[in-house]
C-alpha cells in the first residue's frame, strides 16, 4: 500500500508538470530577437497521425515566439534517408530531427535506455517522470553531446504492439521466429530466441509482406493501421511487452541550438512537452477503436498473460545489463532507471 501511494504521488507530480506546460502563456519574445528559420525532418510519413502532431509542434514554437522562430517540417526521408538523419543533423545539413534513440544504440549504448525499456516501465507517465523528475534529461543530453547534438525533449507514449504473420500466444513462442526490432528491444528479443533484423520504420510493411520477418515492431496501433499492417500481419499481440512505453526524441544540431536566443530554446521545450502529452492522450483514446479496426480487417488480437510476461522479466533484465556494453554513462542511466522502477514497485 505504501508503494502504491508513493507511485500515485509521483505520477501526480508528472501529470501536474504536463498541465503547467499545456497551459503556459506565450513566452515573451524581445523585440530584438532575430528571425530564425530551421529545417526539421520527422520520423513519419506525411498525412499520418504522428506527423500531424509534429505539425502542431512547429506551429506551437512559432506561436510562442511571435512567429519569429519558424521550423519548416519535412516527412521521413524527404531531405535524407531516415538512416542518415543522425549524421546529417550532426553535420549541419539541417538543424533538427525527430528520431528514435534506439536506432543509434549500436554506436552509443546509452541510447538503448532512452527510447524504450522492454519488460520495464509499464506506463508512459512513469517513463516520462524518469526524464523530467529523476534526471533523465540531463543524462541523455550527456550522451548526445559528444556527437555535436543537443537533446531537446522526448515525446513519450504507450505501448507499441507486436504484429505477426504467425500466432504468438506466449513468450516461449518467440523462439526461432524472425523479427524486426531496434534498440534495446533487439537485444532483449534476441535473448528470447528471436532472430532479429533491424530495419527502418518505412521498411516494416514490405518486410512483413515479403516474409523477410515473421513479426515486427513499428509504432502505435493507430499509426500501424494507417501504414497498412493489417493487410500483411493478421495477428496483433498486446500488450507490447517488447516496448511497453516509447520515447521518440526532438534532437538539434548543438551549434545551431546554442545560437538560439534563450526564449527560443524555452519555446522548443514547452512545445515538445505539450505535444508529448497531447499525442499520448490521443493514442490512449484511440487504441480501443484501432483494435476494432484490426478485427474488422480479419486480424486476431492476442492478449498476453501478464504472469507469462512477468516470468520473462529476469531474462530481460540480464539483457538490459548486457546492452550497456560496460559503458559508464549507459550503466548510470540503467542504474537510475532500475532504482526508480524499484521505488514504483515494478521490480522486487
């Protein structure tokens, strides 16, 4: 009972922070503040629900700065292929990207823990609280700094389901299957016996369609339906134990960010946190409707037994530790997250 009360208090603190950001008055922009124009490439295809929230983000930044800070938004791949965005922003080809840290976890071990924790944080508010209340923002900024990049803020939302061409009804069924996963999920699912193939988001549909993989992680239920996954994978597995919570990231070229006036930097942070809460709530409301759409397309929704998921957690935790690769900062991040999960009663 004591743990439950503490957990509710922590979540109320996190939600209160979102409420403050969501109701923040427009930031005061000094008359001498320069007009600035950036380019930003997102993760999503044009016209999709997540991309519409990126449109809200850039519009809010403009609003908060009196129209003097304009961000021209591009969909995935419009400036450079998605896999090249990290190096392009680092090199100054454009100023900002929306990314998923897990894509670069092979190069920077810390990023394995700043995008999702398989079998870890059960609720998105818990994960977001780690960023804002437990020093996570500072830690992930330390991870990005050597690459010449600045981490602005996460967009945190809930589960990403597993889409499969074959029925997966328990953890043991994963062994011997081929799957698309990235970041820490690739390490953890590999430990569960999956033959993992990391692929860009845009290639998931074709990989399932052609049988390159048996199952795949991609995005939230609505985004995946919009991408047509109901046509190529007839089994939808929830909850997404491999990605129970998700953090995508607003990341800028560090030099470009440092040159911004303080109020423009603040506008980025405020807009990012507002979009995080808004998208999360939108997904929460629409998940049930999305599952109905999958069923109407002939998909079977498989709900995993929580006890089966819990029984696999010790093996997942071993994979978490292995994913640090002995890196000091990655180890600090994981230790911080594990300590918080213990306080929340998620781990013994």
